[in-house]
C-alpha cells in the first residue's frame, strides 16, 4: 500500500455532494421505517467524473493491494466507511476510494479499524515485506491497523504474493543491468517486457525494492 494524495472534488460532487447525501439519508430512513421492504435505495456516486477523478488519483490501481486492474476488469468505487452503515457519507469525496473487486468483496461492511491509503504519510511505518520464504514475498503489519488491513483485505492471497515476486525480479534485474553499465543488455531486457508494465512496477509494491 502506498500513500495516495487525492485531488479536488470532481464537478458533480462540487455541485451536489451535500444535496445527494441528504437525499440518500432521507431515502434510506424512509426505507427503514417501511420495514426495509423492497431493494435498498441506491446512491448516485457512480458518476463518470467521480470514477475518472479516482482513477487519476489512484493511478488506476487498487488503493489496498495496488493491483493494476485495467487490463482484466473494472474497479469499484469503494467507501472507506461502509455506505450500508454510514449512508450519510455515500457521496462524500473523502470517503471514496478506488478498489479492485477482490479487495472490495473482502472488505465489504467491515467496521474493523484499517489503514486508509489517503491518510498514509510513510507506509514504511505501517508495513514490511519478508522475502525469505522460498521466494515468496509476504506483507506484514507493524501496527494493529496495518495488521487488520492485511487480514480484512486478504493482502497475502496467492495471486498478490506471486505478483510481488514477479515485480521484484523485474525491477531488480533492470537495476542490476543498469549498475553494470551494460546498456546493450539492458535495452535487450527492456525490449522483452512491456515498458509501461515496468514503469508501473516502479510504483507497484514500492516497499520491496
């Protein structure tokens, strides 16, 4: 997990955040008073400009596991405080994150205190990586909130552990060739991998290297 600095609210929230929150609270309260019959009232946060602003701020990566989802699926607009419980924050910009579907499903209506990527100053004070276990790279929490985050979002699931190892090998190989000054071999190596993937790897699991 890395620190995410969010930009200003998108236009739709600049114009309607308070209005939409108020309308949603009224709709949910009415639904509850009527015995929660029928579907739960939906919110209006899934606007195109909101999604684009989050993709800009999160670099099209999950805020929790940092997976780059774009080539295989869509990301979810995630509510850090669950909208099913804190429905008054359903459209609040500070409460909106970008999440892959796996982390979103794992987190769901969790109320355990976890790390908010938009409030991190130095992730090295929260997480560490262990690469001594047969090439597997396991993330560990250094604080109770970090440990909860790893557990709640399942940040040591097999696909993430494998991706950390792959990314680390990719970056370290390029760094080694660069230090050796072997530009021809470095160029050949870089030509074999997707260059944009390498650039993404420089930020992906950035505590490893």
